[in-house]
C-alpha cells in the first residue's frame, strides 16, 4: 500500500526559503519508473505542478518558477524534499507530493496515482 | 510551455445526466493526457491516464477520449458522488494542468 505524507513549516516570512519533506511508504525511489512530484494549490484555485524527481536521479522543474526550486531525495529513508527560495505571498498554498509512475507499453504513460493529504503553507510577515 | 484550456469552467448538472467536458492543448501532445477528480477538501484522484485508459477502480461511467490537441472526459449517468472539480494534465513535455471544470447540482 502506497502512502505519502507532506510536512513543512506551516508559516514562514517573505524572502525566506520553504523546505518541505515528503515521507512515503509502499514503494522505493530506486525502482525503475518511480518518481515523486510536487504540486501546489492556492486556496480555491487550481493545481500547479512544481517539480519531479525520478528513480534515476533526474529532476524536472516548472520553468515558470525559474531557478527557485530544488528537489532531492533520500532513497534510504524513503523521503523526497522540495525547497522553494525567496518565497512571497503568492507561494501561499497547499503543497502536495504524489507518487509518479512512468511506464511504457508501446505508449508512454505517466501519472500521479497516489497523493499525500497536502500541507498548508502560509507566507506572511 | 503547453497550455491546457478546459471548458466549460463550470456546469450545473442533474443526477443521471450525461456530462461532457473538454480540454484543448496549445500544441500536439499525442495521447499524453491524464484526468483527475478533486472533491472538496480532498486530494486529487487519478481517473484516466494516456487519454483513454481508466485507472484501477474507476467506475466505467468515466470515459476519456481524444488525441493531438483535443480531449474529452465523459461521465455517463452522473452520480451525486461525482460532484467535484475535474482537471486535465498533459505530460508530453513536463506537466501542465488545465484550470479545471467544476460540476455543481442544478
């Protein structure tokens, strides 16, 4: 059974760095095709993909956030991490981590099949 | 960046209705599209992957179709439990979500 849970600071001040942890079980981030992605959602608004990290160490970031994002993993401890630098009020949102599955059966399939419950982050002075 | 435009933004529906919502990609994404359902206060759930493949456990009243730039999610025989916001996602190049279609009761 795959489960994921996000943890973070809850509230932080503008210009600071947001550090989030995704603790998961039921899969290994060293297994081919496995990844963890970060997605956020401001209250009452839509979903925004932020970043993904894969079993092979490859990482992909949303270009709209430029170089503010860093995603990493600790395979031994079944954790993935997201850092967002220079936060401002626009970064206030619920942040989700999701198990990301890549498969190829003639066609490429890539999807977020298990999600954490999300963690609320508020940026405020 | 590939933009995913969903329509309509919201729909007022009745139980038993056939519901169709659309997602248009700004460029060809093949069949690299998923659909997600998000109920109020919950995390999103995967419904459809690869444009037309129903995920494990998803009722067969949910059907995805399309390729290239135009995609559709259809709910036949709408149930009250299907009230939610539905998002499309392209994964042809990185990931982009659509803005969502909200289903509400008439």
